């Protein structure tokens, strides 16, 4: 929970992954003070985007034990530009790690190496299949969640994963009935 005297805002949406029914929707701290609905606002998802990359990798034959070295790395991109992502707090194993370790430790170097090895379109395609509709670009930083998406899109994508890959559409209203049930 957010501290009561804080000006921080938050959003939450919870979806039943097998039916698509929206079970909870919180667009902010207090509607009267700020009616802006953050569930529909685009924000950078950060590392919560990485599972979509690892789905694409698994579909292409990678395994939880596929190894890559995690150390400070500067990538030279196809246009000649360089990109030097960092791990949180500058922490690097300086050794080969598997996908399982990379997920558990949210390793950015492993993610970018995977992304570039698969081809950046693989992540865009996987995210689209899971329900991400916001504009995406096949850029080197995409697996680190640098393109903005909505919490509703993220909930739908995670619900698709939880539903064994079957994508559902979020549904807010199941039925409208009068007092007599009609």
C-alpha cells in the first residue's frame, strides 16, 4: 500500500485469466482528487516486459539453461549506434548464466543479448500475440520495458500466459439486469 500522506499514485487491474472477467480495477488513489484513470495510461513497464522475450526464446528452442555471459557489455547495433545497458546497482555475475538465473535476477545483459540473438521482431511479435496493442519498436532496449504500455495490456498479456497461451479479452460487464433480473 502507498503511504497515506504520499502524493504517489498507483494503478491495479486484476483479470480472471480463464474468463477475462475484470475482478479489480483501481485507477488511482482517490477519484475525487484525481479522476485520471492510470489503468489506461501508458507507462514504461520495465522488467515486467521480460517474460514476453523469454516466451519468444523458448518458442525458438532456447531452454531455461541456455547460457550467456553476463558482464558489462556495449552492443554495436546495425545502424552503428552503441547501446550499453546496465544491471541494477551495477551487479554482474561475470560468468555464463542460464535463462532461469536471468529471470530470477532480472539480468538486463542476458535479456538484451537474447533479444538481439532472436532478432528484435521476435519480441514485438510475442507481445502482440499476448495482447499488447500499444506502439512497439524493435529496438535494443525493448526487453527492458522502455516502450510505454498500459497496465490493462500488461494484465491481459500475463493472463494469456496464465491461461496456457489462450488469449482472452478483458470483460468489465457480464450482464446488466433490472431489479427483477431481466
